C-alpha cells in the first residue's frame, strides 16, 4: 500500500477476505475478492452482493434556508419532495456542466442528507458551502460515516430479516432510519447496480459489526462481497453513468441523457439558463449506449474514438464486456445524427474498427 | 508471494515458456493473471505467422482493461490454443496448463538462453 492512502472502516475485513486492494482516488479499496469480478457480478444479478462504498462522501445541509439552498443547487425537484424521499440529481455549473451527480435524502425542509461521489467529495463540499445561504449549515460527515450497499434479488428479504421486518415495505427511492443487525442505519432503497436493494449508512464504529452480519447472512444465499471491478461492470450493464467517465463539467445533463433529472420548468437553479438555451438550440452531442456483437471479439473502452470516414466524431466514455448480455457494451458521446437507436457506428479499438450498434435503454434489465 | 514453476523460463513481461519438443509453448504467469483479473477475450496470431521478440503478438482483455502480449523470442507460430476462443477463463484457472496461448519455433536459440529462470523471475516480481 502506498503511504498515506485512506482506509475505510472495513479495510481489515477486506484484508481478511483476501481482497485485491487498489489505489482508488487515494483510497485503498477492494477491486475484487478471491471469487473474481465475473462471479461477483453474477452474484449480484442472481443472489446478493455486498459493497463497501464508505469512500463516498456524506453531508448534511441543515437550517431554515436548507430547502432554498438545495433548490438552488439541485437540477431535480429535491427541495419540494416529501420527507422520506431519496432523489437522484445533478449539480451544475452556471454554464450547465456537471459538478457531480448525487442522491439527496430529504428529512425535512430544514434537513437534507446527501451522498456524493468519493472523487468529488472535497469539490462538492466547497460547492455547497460557496452557495449555501446564511441560514443553511453544511456539515461534512464523510469521515464518520460508513456506507454499505446490499444489492441483488435476495437483498431486500435478507436486510429485512436482519431489521425485524422494518424495511421490505419501503418504496424504491425512499429512505428511513432503521436498525440492521442491531446497528442504527439510514437505509436507502437505492443502489448503483440496476438491482433492488439498499444502501446502508452507519457510524464508522458500527461498520465492522454490520458488515460481518451481512456477510454471514449473504454467503448461505449464494451472495458475495463485491469489489469495485464488478461495481463498475454492473453499473455499466444497467447504463448508469459514472462521474469522471460519462459525466463531467464539459458535458451537460441534457447531453448525458439525464433530462429526466432536470426540472427546467420548476424554478431557478444554477445552470438553468444555460440548459434552457441548450434545449432551445439543440444538443451538440448525446450520450448513447452501444453494443458490439460477440462475434467481433472486440471491446471498446474509455477514451476510444467513434470514427466516421477516418475522422473522430465521438468518444467512448465507458466500455467493457457485457457479462450477462454477451459481446461488448459501452457508452459514447456522438453527434445527434448518430444517436438514433439502431444506428451503426464504428469505434477505433486500438487500430481496428469495431462495428457497433446504438441501442436504447439498459443493456441488462432486471428479471429478464 | 506465489511461487513460479521451476521447469519454465520467464520474461520481464510476465510470460512463461516451456519446452514442447523442439518448440516453445508460451503463456502468462500467475502474477500477470492476478494483475489482470477475470479474462474475457484472448486475441492470438495465426499459425504460421512470424513474430519478433519484443513486438506485440496478441492482446488480452480482462473485465477492466486491455493488455498486449509481447513475443518472448522471435520465430514462427506453430500452434495456438484455439480453446481460449470460447474458454478464456482457462487462463485464470490454469495459467501454466490449459491456459497456454501459442507455441513458437524459435528462430534463434540464444534468445531462449537469455530468459529468466524461476528464481530470477521471483525477484523480478518482488521488485514490481
């Protein structure tokens, strides 16, 4: 391990499980366990997977001006949601570029809990503080908070059994305070895999106890601890964008196909004018999903060019093997004329042209 | 630290070679496999192709990355492991056996002599 790398409260558990650890943005994180990425991926699709995502950032926005502050920051209608809702939103710059994507938990008009990307934690907290009204306190709890995702078709019943039957009835994209294996948690019916399940936030000092109980419950069900390798392949297969790959401050949510999380008609927020203008003018490029048939035996990856007549016209932002669907899958920014589902595009895979097809929707659909 | 079979020769690029009659069978080491993770595609040359020491002769795609395979010695490809086309996971499960990749008829035997024995390769890996 490089000196100075950060460890989550579950680091010892990962070592004991034989995880392969890598430097992920300064965190010493499990990329896979001995089962390997493909088995971990399939465990989430077929049973249940446990993910340590404690490297992610968490904060509270509190006070009489919390609602107004969140309304100014978020593109989605976070502030007007009923208490108990968990809402995916973008944060935008005044020019419409994406600062981050995150999930806000609305506890009340005076209190919001937010989970942000690990790689953006410092930037986001600064962004919140820079734009918070005087009546809104921004409290960074990242260093005290662990986060464990439990995902897969067996996740809900498993967590419900560990919580005295208190969480199975929660609708998707809601949260509640609960106890799981005797540990107080904020349980969100959310995730980043395309599967049903929960993300459980708890105090650092409770994390090992919660993790151990989850591992003990999951293994007999065919479940596995899952590293960042499968976290990435799962989110890609469900066409969930990743900040730093598919999203950044040079692309807008509209270009990224996240217009559903941008409420242009609701009220003013940072970036709204630019997004309204872009909507009126038309998009310069669009993020699309593509597949490469298995017979071509090629995988397009982040940074490869979409080419037309020998010229680059777009760029692959994420790509990899389709673990459940076969062939290769990915996402790319392309000009709108190439964005229609069914369009054939060419991707330069290290000097060889891969024929790819633009497809709509998720690559893998739950229950298929 | 994994141990490396003593009957093999090794390259800096984490490939192994085993005498197979007059030819040399080539694969990648356990260390390389551990670095790559689950392998999903192995792209190999054709039988009869000439390869040049240090030049790319194929690629390996794992779930997370793509890597080049470099020719350990110059020569002619006399066999490829066609079972990797539909079974790339054999490289993970049996890197020194069923996960072999190609067989080379070496053009210059002295290039074989320059390869590392397992103890030297063990030190090479320890320094990574």
